[in-house]
């Protein structure tokens, strides 16, 4: 019979192993998202190299189109890596995805420009982004599933929130690297060759993440992997309600997330007229605060329930998006811009802190990675990945404020879906695990 002291020691060891697994998985997640986001943050400097034009908005529109194209690969990545994760294991899928991201970053770092090889340059840029889109499409669902399964019962909201801590950390690191380069290099140097440096860094960091992920333990069981419906669309369609719920959450959540993160730097420069370096600094500080919010809002969801957190997100986002974007469009003070962006990101945190977890709780283990990854990738590809493109297109058409109402409408849909759902933290598939 196990003594109380031995049981306590065993529990402490188990807790430490789970925390280490969260950290190891998170490190790879951070690198994946750094590699993906550095494209958006450096596009102000390399847009001219691949899309020659006299109009800066047109150049940004073209780079945003390539950014959106990367999102179109996400459903394929969500399906492919979800199937691998459900049939071969979460660890295998995470190793392949980070290796693929490394290849995409290295390709972009070495690409010749339009002046050197003509139209082949933007074509190769698109190819690299498609490769990265495939990788990150698989990363979200697999890492969300893994971190939800390995997190401690009763504190899943807190521990699973570290998926977005590292996702935001990847963004933060990307914009921080850009800020440092802006201090060390001139604008001409950044436009000529300096923009390549972050992509080289991302490729090297991906190799480190690959090494760390090799130490992870598998969370899926041989029994779940061996079921005939494991990783199949037939198995997923047995849970159509959960699938549609995740798509609806992702549509509103991803759209507003990308609006106030990756697009916001361009919005402050292109609409508010802010200096590019100042805008980068504002977003660096805002993203840092946003990153720190995630564990707090995740822990809050452990107390009030996932559904309640989502209701707060949907309600506040519907009410506040239009006035915040209007205020940011005419902002002159960087401090005011920082405060407004942080306020918006606090609202988004009700969603992002539990984004992966609330979705993982809706699916059984044999189709969990596919269910989370594919439904998320589908909603993200259509609404999240197109955020910058739609915003810039509406601006070029002279109806920029229509974008504010578009974001509001999608968040309102997420709110309505929340009203109709039951709380997965109380009735979901993970409630009795661990």
C-alpha cells in the first residue's frame, strides 16, 4: 500500500513533469509563431523588393495578400497534422510541424528580389508562405490538444493559457527583434538586406525547438489511436455541433485578434499617421502586457467557467470594437494608442487565454487534434488570415470604417453561439481526465 508521503512525492513529481511538458511544448509554439509573424512585421521594409509600385498601400496590399494565402493552407495543415496527431501521436505531429516551419523561414531569408529574378520572386515568396501556413495550421490544433491533455485538472485554464502566452510571445519577439534592428540599422539598410535577419534567426530557433520537442512524452493512448474513427472526417462529423461552434468562435476571435495585433502596427502608420518606429514600440509594449494577461484570464476561467469567459468576450467585443478603432484612427499620442490597444486586447484575452482548451474539451481523444485543428484552421483561414487584406482593401476603396462593423458583426455571432452552448469545462470530454 502506498504511504501518504510517497503518494505526495509521486504527485509532486507528476506535477513537475506536466509543467515541464507545458514549457517544452510552449517553446516550440513560440518559435512557430515567431517565424510566422515576422513576415507581417517586416513587410513594411521588404514589400518593395517583391512588389514594385509607387503606392505604399498597394505594396502592403500585395504582401497582405501573400500573408492571407498562408492562412488558406491552414485547413489543409489542420487536417493533415490533426490526422497524424490522432493516429500517430501528438509528439510526432509537433516535431514535423516545427521542422517544416524552419524550412519556410530559411527559404524567405535567402530569396532573391524582383529586381533579380522578376516575377519568380513573389512566386517563391508565396511558396514559402504556403509551406509556413501548412505548418502553423497543424501547430495550433496539435499543441492545443497536447497542452490541454497534459495540464493539471482544476487548473487547465491557467496552464493551457500558456499556448497563447507563447503565441503572443512569438509576436512580441518578432516585433522586438524589429525594434532592435530599427535602432541598429538605417531605414535604407533594413529595406536592402536587414529584413532578412529575423528569418535567419527564426530558422535557427526552429532547430532548437525541434530538439526540445524530442523530449516530450506522448499524451494520446494506443487505444484512442487504434480506433477506426481516429483522425477521420467520419469521426469528426459525429460531432458536427462542436465543429460548427469552434468555427464560429474562431471566426470572431481570430478576426479581432489579428486586427489588434498584426494589423495594428500598419493601422497606426497607414491610418493614424504614426511614425513606423513609434508604432513598433507601442505594439511591443502592448503585446508584452497582453502576454502577461493570458494566465490571469486563464485562471479566471477555472473559477467562472469557459462559457462565462466567452460571453464576456463576445459581449464586450461587440460593444467596444467600433469606438476603439475610431479612436485609434485619429490618435496622436503614443500613450493614448497604447492604452486603447491594451483595452482592446484585454477584451480579446477572455477568448485567447482559453482558445485551445475550450475547443479541446469539446472533442473525444480519437478525433481531438483533428477537431480542434481543422475547425480552427478553417475559421482562421477565412476570417483571421484575411483581416489585413480586407482592412487595406476597404481603406483603398475609401470605406475603411466598414471594416470596424465587419469585426463587430463576427464577434456578435460568437456571442450568440456562446449563449446557446453548455459550459465544456463542466460537461466536456476533459472534465474527468487526470
